[in-house]
C-alpha cells in the first residue's frame, strides 16, 4: 500500500476513529486502527466491539492495500508531524510501515489486517434523516441523565423513538429523566431502539454545527449514524424500555411555578458552595406566595437566597439533589421555565414555558 | 427457717431442669421433634409453627410410629428405643439417643401425640400437660406420628420471659429446618409459619435440589461441587465462589454423618482454604457433609447435640482444607470468574423492565477475546501484604498498647495527644498509596492507614447525622427489586423502622423479595441492591444485640461503601484535609471494627530495628 494525504486530514481521521479503539488491553488488533485504500479513498477504522467508527479521507493513492497500526503510536505520529507537509504512508508484505513527511522519516511495525473484526453492515431499509445541528442538540439535552448502573443495563442507553411526526429521545438514570422531542415532518413511524450512551456521546462529538444531514439507519441489533465522510455503527441495547410517560402523566400537580432559569440556576449553584467533597446534602426550597427560598446547610455553613416567581396552587417545601437541578438548567436555553410539583414527595416536572420540545422529571429527596 | 435437707427432686422438676439444657426456645423443640421423625425413618415430614412456635409447633411424619404400649415410655426420662447400653453410644447412628427430648418438651408445654405403627389397627392419641399424662384414647391416624406442642413455657414464666419476639423465634425455627433439610435431601420437608409456606424440598436425594429450595436460583450458578475422600473420611457437598460469599457465617452448613453441627475447626479449615479467594470480611457459602466412622466422633458432648468431638481433630482440619482447596482449584479450570456477575447477583431490575442485555454485536469475533487476568503471584502478593498488615495490627490491638518496643498502636487511652497536634506533623510521604507517614516530633513518627481513617470519618459523620434526624432519602424513579432469603425478609420487616430511619424506603413484595423505593442520599452512586443486602447481612450478623448496636453496624456498612478505597493516591492537600477531619473525631484511633487507624514508631524503635542500640 502506498498513499499520500494532508496531515490535517489524517489527524482528523485518526482522532475520530481512536474514539472507537479499545484501551482495555484485551486483544492487540483491537488496539489498532485499520487503514485501507479503496476506490480512490483512504479509509480508517476503529472497532472496540461495542461500536465501530469509519472515517474516509481523500489523498493520492499509488498502490492499494491495507494494514493495522497501533492506535496510540500512529495517533502520536499524525499529531506531531508538521502541519504544512503532506504525509506519505508505505507498507510492505511484512506489514512494516514507513511514514514520511518532508525530511522526517519513521518506520513502525504494523499487523496483518486479516484479524481485524469487520464493522457490521446495517440494512438501509429503516432510516431517519435529520440536521446534524439539531441532532447534536437533542443528544446534548438528554445525554447527562443516561444511567450508569450495571444492574440496570437498559438505562445505560437512550431511547430513540419515532411517532406522530416527531423523533423522541429519552434518558433516565433512576432518579430523573429527560425527554427531547423534535418534530420531523414525514418521519417514518415505529423506530424504537435504545442506543448506548457511550455511542451517543461519540456521535455528538462527531456531529458538526451546520445544516449537513445525518442519516440514521437501524435494524434489530445495530444502528448506523452516517455523517457522510464518517460513519459510526453501534450495537443496540436489548430489552424493553420503561413506559416512561407513566411516570409523570398520571400525577396530580398541586403547585406550579414560572421562574427565571438563570436566577434559579445561579441560586442553586451558590447553594452548592457549602456542599463540598463527598458531602451529599440536599438543597431545600420553600415556595411561599411569589417567592422561593433556596437553602442549604452543612457543617461548613449555610446559604439562603430568595428568588421571585409566579405561582399557581399550593405553597410547598421540597428538597433536591442540587446536581440534578443544575444539570437540567444548564441543558436548556430558554429564559423562563415552568416547574410543576406533585407535593414534596412526588415527581417534579421541569419544562420551558414555550414549546413542547423538552421535558425533565426529577424525584425529590425526603428530609425530616 | 427451713432446714436445708437433701431430697431427690420429683420427676417433673428434674425434667424441667433437663429442659433447661435441651429446650432453649421453640427452635430447639422443632429440632428435637424433626430429628425424632428422621430416626423413625420418615420420608415426608411436615412442620408447622404459629407465633414463632411459642403458641404452636406441629410435626407430622410418616415414620414408624410408636407402639401403643410404649407411648407412655416415650415421656419417661431416658426412655429411648435407640440405644440399650452405654457402649452403643460409641457407634450411635441415630439423631437422638438420650431419651431426654420428649419428656423435657412435655414438662414445659401442653403436648399432644397421635401415633400409629404400620401393624397396629388404630392409632393412639395421648395428651400430656406440664409432664402429666391427662388422657389416652384411640385415634384413626394413618401410620406415622404427629406431635403438637402448644403454649411453650406456660408453666415456667422465668423461661418464657427470655423468648424473643415472634419474628425472631420464627427465624430461628426457619434456620434449623433449613439446615436439617439440607442434611437430609432424601426426605421431603414442608415447613410453614403462620400458615405461609416457607420451605418445601422434594426429597429426591439431591443436595442440589435442597440448596435450590433453601437459597433460590441465583446461588446455583455460583456453586461448585466438593467430593473428597481419604483414608479417614469422605467429604461431599457444595461450596460457593466469591460471589456467593456473605458478610457473616450464616450460610455455612456443616453436617457430620447427616447431623447439623457447629464446629470451629472445620469452619477454620474451610476459611483457610478460601484465604486468597474472597475478600476479608466475607465468608464463604457452603454445605458440606462429613462421612466418618461413628467411632471417630463423639456426639454426646452437649445436650443439644450441636457439637461433636473428633478423635483426630488435626486430620479433620487437613481433610476439609484439602477437600475445599481441591474443589476451588478444579472449578478454576472450568468456570472463569466473571467480573460483574457479583453486581447483579441478587439485584434485579424493577418489574417494569424485563431486561437482559446481550451483546449481539460481532458475535463470531468475540470468541477470540481472552481475558488476561492479573498474574496469580502478583495478586497473591498484594492480598498477603494487606492481610499481614491488618492481622498483625489486630493482634497487637488485642494485646492492648504495648506491642513491641518498636511500635505502638495509638489508642484513646494512651493519652498521647497525637491527634491534637496532627497539623504540626510533617507529611513525610505515602507508602503504597495506602499508608500516610508523618514525622511528628524529633523522636517519633506516625503511620496512618488512609482507608481506615476515611472509614472512621465517614462513619462518625453518618452517625452524627443519624443522631440528629432521619437520614435524607432520595426517591427512586424506577424502584429496585432485591431478592432476599426468606429469613432475611422477616428480619428486614422486623427492623423496618430502623432501616427507614437510615433513609431506605421499601416494601416486601413477597416472602423473598423486596422493592426499594428510596435510598439514603449517602450511598448515592453505589450499587443500591448491594448496600441493602450488606445491611441485611449486618442485621443477620448482629444477632441478639440491641437495636443501637445493630444500627451502628448498618451505618458502618454504609460508611465502608462510601470510603476511599485503599490504594487511591491522595495529594498533600487531600492528606491535610483528612488529618484535620481525623482531629475532629470522637475516636480517631480505631476503625469501627476495631482495626487501628494510627501506629506510632519512635526514633528509638527504629534505631533498635537497625541495631544501632540494643
Ligand atoms: N416421631 C416419632 N416417631 C416414632 N417414634 C418416636 C417419634 N418421636 C419419638 N419417638 C420415640 O420416643 C422415644 C423418645 O424420644 P426422645 O426424643 O425423647 O428420645 P431419643 O430420640 O431417643 O433421644 P434424644 O433425647 O437424644 O432425642 C424415641 O426413642 C422413639 O422411640
Ligand atoms: Mg429425640
């Protein structure tokens, strides 16, 4: 194999596929990146057996072939070569790899590409198309509440479902839940898959902030995110996701407030000043008339702050894990938000005042 | 004043005294009666209790029955059909032999026996109240025996007073029935308490089935068989891997020729065999049966027959050690330890989500992957190093302060005041990411076990919080289901208010399953099911102690989960924070389980070690 390409292209490709290279040290070919040339393109692949990333770049190909190179070493080479020169990669039958850039010359050992596990093909029958920017925003707004508990593996992924002309993404970690809806006219109904959180964060990193499209193809056990020059395939989590609507739909909300998002976010942030290290104290809120008193108290000290709001319904005293609130306030952009409470023991729903795109449910902490 | 003349006690009085030795509580009666049924060759035994056995115990069997003429004899002191002369004791193969149990039971309760032999035309029913036979009539019972014991200790208030509450007594009964069922897989046992069936074994001769019935499905994949023989004895049964290990010795059953006993030598031998296999503080699961010539073992050591004496105790130790070691070694070849299995051991996702995550991705290729475990030598060395430290220190602790001339364990009573001036000490370094070294004065250095210190800090913090109020409790969106042993379910219910005070909110879904709806914020991020089960273990382990101690133990369990694991590198700032926290503690000197937190070593001591001075 022999090709030549821009250093910046190669670096971008290597950095992308490295996100799907195992660093668990279990099986040497999985610590490698597969480089292949075909149809005038240079293709890099990484595969950690949970997900695979394939990145295609352009270059001059003199001789087709393929080789596996160690991900860390090859990554460092791509990173440290001078930006202004092109990089030439040449391999021989024994998988020795020569890398040249201007007056710099390196030789490393490669491996037989035979052993590299193939990234599975995903059937193109079921698909969804969405703007990269929108999709990125969707992931950002749910990724933080993806679970991380091995005893509840299905919650280590986010649910993606399409129905009634919208695409919904849902994540929950046992204490709180985020739901993001994006209306997509003409979307095919019936998508209902659970994508591992780790794959989604990688997709989020790869997505660009522009109106290029991402095509999503899915079948029973795999999903493909096709971003054009870059593709990510992930396995899907198997099993029934929770009937998530039941958590908030049957509730009776006795108190409803509308409040300035930044004010409450900053208030919670300040209340957290005295909650340090592994202290897990909750932050309490007293809602009375048109005011909320945010309070936290630990050995270090106390913080009290009053924030004005509009209230309908009953007065209330409630407490939360402050992180659960901060996370959601950070993830939405709206200026005013609506919070509905079902007593001091029931689920609490947080949503923007306008629109139906986002909904967050969090359970309180019972204090005595 | 009455003269103190010597008299021979009347029979009833002497029976009551004997009862004091044999009959401690309902569970002892259950044991004696079930053993009688076994001796009678029964294939099916059913046991029923109400109110912890205090108001009723009924044992029915389809065994030999008793001849109508002998019925009264069964209630005579030393009336037995099992041995004839003292010599027979040496070879006794039945469970009973003393002829003491029935008269003892009868003397402290209202008893009714209905029995018929195979040959007899009809049965005979006899009522005995406080040891006196009050009636004897014919009955139409099928061959076999039913004995019903009511109102235990109705005539001995002093003993009645010592009974525990119903649930606790039920738990003791359940325990003994379970053990006997494990000892006799060839007999089908049915056991119910307050009309709820708690245990039913098939009697299909398979120990595996009996274990399954007693402990549930989960345990089965974590067991390996033991089958060992030497010139002295044979040892068979099952022993658990590290995922089956628990925080107490509750799940250890030793059987000697089919008799459930407790024996320190055997317990020690098995644990020795497990030494590097399971974590310190965890105890292996096992059911092991020793078959040995009856002449080699004396069962007549204690009236309750729960202890035995071996003629060749040392060899028994070696046999058990070898038997279990061999089983562990063999198992290693077949079942590779699966990381993660422990986590889902008995914690299942809530009902709403029947989930099994299978990686269907790249199916064919996954076969090629081989795990590289930590080399055995390295692992062993690590484990040993830590153990030696703890064991050494623990010994030291029991000898009180003066360990050796070289180093001392700093204790509360030592009045050395080290703690108050900790911040003046210079951090000299950290060893193995575990031990903090402080130069304290020109003449003295301190060694602090970082893990023990942190455990102590967390523990006292939690304790303090708990004293002030109930713990804060995070509600769960998706409840967590936890499998419990039936015994544990009772225990959990008994201690409900304590557990709720710690911040758990739970319900029992059935006799062996709990659902957790809220958890203490302190264990946030931990595996909730595991912490809950750890708490259950500590309840079990604390036994009869008072509520305060049980709660402290439970809080300690939570503290352990919450503490920095040993081997976490700490920065100087973190070390300083740890030291100033230590300073604020009530007792910074020992971790809640009594291991020392701080050692001191003097310059003189060091000089001695290096033989600069003598
Ligand atoms: N369920 C039973 N079926 C048949 N016979 C029984 C049964 N229970 C008791 N017996 C008879 O009653 C006798 C007395 O029982 P008891 O339990 O008092 O003494 P033991 O079993 O001989 O000795 P130990 O005091 O050690 O238990 C037994 O020897 C046996 O003959
Ligand atoms: Mg007996």
